[in-house]
C-alpha cells in the first residue's frame, strides 16, 4: 500500500521527543520532516509549506498568542498539540480557530497515527478544493480574457486622451520634420490658433523673432539624437501678442527604437516672467536709489561686502570694484575687530544690535563712524544692510571741547598750585631764611657796637656762622624743589636714583628699582618733565596709597623710554580721583607732562590691589 505523503514540522524543546516522533512518522508515512528546536515561526519560511505542525505545549506556553498568529498567516495549516493536560477548557481560546487536534502525554502512538491521518485527509481536501477553484478561475479568465483586454486597452487610451485634452499645459505631437499632427485645447487657448489652423503646420508659426537661431539649432540637435531638451521660448500669439513658454520636448520611439514622432509639453510662464522682470527692475531701481543716497552704506552677507553705495566708496577712497567681495573686518581698526566678530555672531543668531561707533580704515586715514544695521533679503539671500555716518569731525570737536575744559581746569589748578607754592616759598623765606638773616644781622650788630671779650666775640661769630649754614641749607632745599641741582650736575638717571634713595630713607616703603641709563635721549630742557613725572608718581604713592612696596622700572626701547611705577597700595577709582583736587592735580600734572613729551600715559588701578602707571616717551635715535 502506497504511503501517504505529508510535509510535517515538529516544534519541541525535547530533542528525544522529536527523534521518537520522526522515527514513527518515517515508518508509517511518506513524510518530509522539519525539526524546530528553537521555535519562531516568523523566521522559518518552510513552515508556510508544511501540511502539519506538531507543537509541544511547552513551546506554546512560552509563545503567547502564537496559534492565533499562525492561523492568521497560514489558514490551511493543520496543528497537533502534544499536551499533558486533558482539560480542553484550558485551550478554549484556540479550539475555535479550527484544524487543531490534541494528543496527550505519554503519547499513544495509535491515536497519534489517527491524528496524522485526519490531518492528511484535511490537507487532501484543501488541495482538491484549491484545484477546483483554480480550474474554475482559469475557465472564467479564458472566457473573459479577450473582452477584458480589449476593454482595458480602450479605457487606457480614453484615460490618456482625456488627460491630454484636459491638461493645464500645452501638448503638441509632431512628425520627425516638425509638422504638427496633434494639438490639445490648451494650445489653441494659449496661441489663439484653432486646431484646423495648425494641423500640418510647423510650430515655427509661433516664432517671435526675439530669440536667436542658436536656440532652435541646439533644440533640434538634441531631440534628433533622442536626447530630451528643455528651455524657454518667447513666442507670438495669433493676435501678435508676445508670451513666454517653458518647453519640454522628447522623442517618441517605436518598438524597434526608431524615432517617429516628437512630443512637446509647454507651460505658459508669461505671468512669472513679467513678475521676475518687475522684480529685477525694482531691485535695480532700489540699488540705484541706495547707491545715489548721500549716506555711506553697504550690504554684506556673512561678513563679505556684496553691494556698496557711492558715498561709502568716497568715504573709504576705494572703488566699487575694490569693495565688492572684500571682508568688512579688513576695513576696521584693529581695536574694533574682536568686538565686531562678536556682533556678527549675534546678528547670525537674530539678535538686534544697537547702534555703535568704530574706527574705519580709509585711504585718508582712520575715520570714526556711527554704525547701524538691519537684516534684509538681498537677491534671495539673508543679508545685513549697514549704514555709516562719518562722525570724525564731531568726535574731534568733542575732544577739543574736552581738551579745552581740561586745560582750563588744569590752568586754574596750576595757578592755584603756583599761588600756594609762592605762599609756601614766601613763608619759608619769611619764617625761615628771613628770621635767620635777622639773627645774623643782630649778632653782627652786637659784635660791632659792643666791646666784647675775645672769647664772647668768637662765640658770637660761631652763632653767626651756624645760622648762615642753616640759611644756606634752607636756600638749597628751596632751590632744589624749584630745579633739582642733581639733574644739572649728575644727569637725569642719577637724579632719579637720588630722589628714590632720599624718599626711601625718609619712609617705610620698600623700593625695588631697575633703571637703565636714559641720559641724553631727550633734549635737556625736556629732562625735567621726566624727572617731575617720577617725582609726582612717588609723591602720590606716599600721600595717598598706604603702599608698603613700590617697583620703579625704566627701560630703554628701540625708539621709546618705558617708565613703570607700580605699588601694592589701596588703589582708587580714576573718575573719583579727578574730583579730589590734590590727587587729581597730581595725575593731571603727570598727564600734562606726558603730553608735552608726545608720550602715552596709561593708569590702571584696582581697589585693594594697587596702582600701575605706565608711560611711553618717544625719542629720536642719534646718528
């Protein structure tokens, strides 16, 4: 007896069970067995070709809902569940799915064989039903095939024709010589020609004469080689009106690949071209207006100039050609570059920047300008419009006013200082030297008019000599304050050493000094100013700083003398110091003398950390 043939898949975690069932099935049936140890039906395409799935209940427990999914994807699959549970109510959810049989453990192989035979009969029945359905379908298909194909073809043709007839774009079909064989209604609406007027005619009837023959030559060279071509035409309607079309032209080939027609699809773009032309003219007008404005302005994209007005060109002294594509950072004073980089970053983030001032390099030197900027769209790109106002003269006038106020204030302080100095000298002459001279006079008179013993006379003369010595010392002190004698005798460098040593002896301040020889670097009449700068700097420290340590550094550079006076005292706020008459006058005196020497003064002070005075004084190298 011929054995029944089945495709069977066995899914079990027990390798021994699979082997026993496989042996039994191979002995009793003609089967192809697929063993599944790690069950995941989704990964196993062979399962879809199986007639029977033998499923261990333990696999079922570990894959919730697996029977429902199998039944959904493989409706014809027969399933035998091997279970040790004889309570079928526990399987109520899957029994209703159909084609599911149960065999209890331990396996009764007679019942197992019966279950396999039931599955075989069910599979055979399904195959017969499928074959009958297939045969019926073939008969029906053969019967309707010819009618269906014809109807389908007609529908496709009509669909294509309706699409072309109702198309919102112009459609033309020509022969290989370019003569029109078909034109859709949109063509007649756009061109003004009727269908009958254009059939057999060449599309050249639309030529406006506004385009060169090269355009048409290029088009024919492309399409005659079967290469698609696209481009714009300015054509002429029947009534003589000009219009623009965007055209796409392709070759139509037969089954042998030979070109036998050309298809042209064209869109009326007149309104778009008019809008583009109006926009272009508007942009040109705006550029002209902006260029002719009396304001210096430019437009930049990411820091590169793309447009500059005539006024900006005049301000910088550069031609428009030199300005375009130039980085704006290249035009700025070096002191402003870092700040401008930060402002450009803020602009890129969309942060509004208030107006500000900066230095602009020009061919005539540095100009001070007020800057304002606004985000604009320039030639379809995000850009910044920058307006500059030259405020150099205004700034110079402000500086002159400030200078005038400063000089007036300084002159008043100088007059007050001179008056106080005169009073001091007058008092010293009157109270000191005057009294000493009077004492000398009185002692001399006593010596002249009284008969004194020699011993008393010598004592009187000694008193006169001692008083005269004190007077000479006091006169020297006054003279030194007016014009240091050391400066004349020893030179500038030694005079500076002397004043530092004298102050160090009379104070508790620790002086650290590193002084290079600067004698003869500036004219003699100017040396007093350098001496007074250092004297005034030390005087300010003694009077106001409460400093314990002072550094005085004097260094000869290539063309400059650098003076640094640094203390570790209390420090001060520079603005407040200007309101302190004594301290303010001291700084003003230093500033005035530095200006006389054409030097540069820089004062840095931090409350609680001290003050640093830096002075740079230029000098000319001697041959």
